[in-house]
C-alpha cells in the first residue's frame, strides 16, 4: 500500500524550502553553519549529505511553528521625540 506524501506542515522533518527560508542559504554547508549559530540540531543524511532537521526541534528553538503566519503589529508607535527629550534631561542633570 502506497503512502500519501505528507504535507510540509505535518512532516516530522523540515523540507528543503523550510531550510532555505530559515537559513537564507541554499547549500547544505552554509545551512549547517547557520543552524549551528541558531542552536538548531541537525544530522547529515548518510547518502547525499543533505541536512535532516526535526520540525519539533526547530520550532522549539525558534518559538513558533515553521510556516506560521507572522505576528501582526499591535499598532504601537515609538515616541522618538520623548526618548530624545528624556535623554537630554538626564544628560543635563
């Protein structure tokens, strides 16, 4: 019985596209370097040298599901003039 391919969101490992999006690199050696810097564990596939990254491990490190919609801004604005004024008042004291 043939197994239906799993969709990227339900796969237990990251897809090549997921890896490119996270690392912004397309070569496995460059992806490995970025994953190490991010603290995301991976193993090398024994036959082709491609990276195997557990979706759960990546999501645990990144703090959000891979492929999730970005968090929308709350509409807050930074009061730059207030920060400048506060900095000038503190410096004058």
